[in-house]
C-alpha cells in the first residue's frame, strides 16, 4: 500500500505517514489504534521494538 493510500484511509497527510515510517513522529494514541485496526494487529506489534 502506498503512503498516499494509507494516509487517505487514516485521514492524515502522506507527510504524516512518512514521518511515522522514518521514526521522526510518534502517532497519537487514536491514530495508533486506527493503524492497528487497519492492519488487524495490536499496536504493540506495530510500534514497540524488541
């Protein structure tokens, strides 16, 4: 999925998605939950590194 498509689904800008991917921005808790729901994963699996 492209950054633009993901941004559209999450109702944020493509720049926000880019910043999250590059670890320059931590998403808000509501946005983190939206990302988790979209991918069917708990937010811990997406955002917490081992």
